[in-house]
């Protein structure tokens, strides 16, 4: 009897987006980055990553937010797979399939999520045992947000954001994200932040005790009062229309609104699930945002699942 088509086993994982509850920007460093203190929270907008053995390295991009994502060697996920292979002395090409739902160039770390998911999936596919600490070191070489997105949850980031430590976070937080139609360049936002400071040298940043306390109590109102982003003035300077969206979100009942990371996405914290629905409907109906998404946090990286592919 003839055998059927050969099955190639692969690994699939869902990886969340992030929002910076607080982003404090210190002085520029010699390597061109800035010293940061940030509090990350992963939220329930996910990209799905699948890796499977192949004859040559390759990547396929699909999904709701795939437009503009590179499908070549510059893609951070493919770079992550090659980095891990080089680190372990392997030559086992994989095909990476990414289904994107995280907004692109939106300050929500979609590319970093893809890289983190690829590291985890390839690590499992190849039967490696590097340990999470070594994976974080490799992830840090790919981008500042990648180490956090290996696990998700809520964490404090220091250095340039790549050194992460878990933070206590109780309860569920309800977010509404107002997306812009065009992205903002992260380097441009940091450069504008430096320009607006007009030569004033900031002190070394620290995560605020008040914000960490609000998270530990699970109090959305208290958290709303202490959200902060040192890049927000720069993002608003480069994209003044964002101020109108911020005002609209507050007028529609958000507890607080903040630029997510380097923008241009705006993150609104709602009192509860019902308030988030009302806020999302109002923002969408107002036409002030290009797209509106609801999500909850903290979210975590999904389970690594084996898949079979013909």
C-alpha cells in the first residue's frame, strides 16, 4: 500500500502584545540607546507563530495586520531563528509562519513578540535545553522588548528595557487601544524627546513605587492615576492629532489614556469590561481613531503546541 504524504511536525505558540504602563527615559548611552525604567504589561492581542522543518530558511506572513511586515531576511523572527541556530551550532532550516493580529509599528512590540515566539518554538522544535536566562540573553540581542515577551505577564524593565524582573499584579485590567493609520519611527520619537529636553540631562530613571503598589492591589483607578510615559510629549509633537484622540477617550469615560511605548497607539484604561465595551464603541463611532481594539491584561505566552503539516 502506498504511503501517504509525509508529515512534518512543527511547533505553534501565541505571543501577546505589550503596553508600557510606565516608561521613564533617562540619559542617552554610548551605544545609542537610552537608559530606561519601564513597567510592561502583556495584553490579549496575539500573533501566532508556527515553525516547522524545511529544506531552506523561509518565512510567511498573514493575518489581519500583515501589511508592510517584511517577509525576507530582515524580519526579526527569521533573525531570531538563525541566531538560535548559530548559538547552538545547528544547520536545521525552518519555515516560520506568522499570523499577525498585533498592530504593526504601533508601540505594541509586534515584531518583538514574533521574535520571542520564534525563539521559544525553535528551542522546543530542536530539543534544546538552554534555560530561560540564556534565552533572555539571546533575546536581548534582538531587541529591548523581546526578553519580556518570552513570558509576558507584568514586569519591570531596566537597562534599555531588556533586563526584566516580574512584578506583582493582581486582578484583570481592561484596555481599549486606539490605533493610528500610520506608524511612528521609534528612533525619531526618542530623538524628539531629546530635542524637547533642550539639553537638560535627566536623572537615572526608576519605576514608581506608586504604580507598583497600584498593581499589587489590583486597583484600576489607582493605576490610572499613575500611568506615565516620558515619550508621550515627543509622540504628540510629531503627531499632534493624537492629542484629539486622547481627549476623546477621556470624554468617553476612560479612567486614563496614554501613548503606548513610542506610539502612535493610544492605550485607554477602562473601569471594567462593560466600560471597555462602551468606550470602544464610542471611539469607533467618533471616527477619531483608525481602528479600535479591546484587550485585557496581564496576558501570558500561550502553550507550545505540536502541529503536523503535510
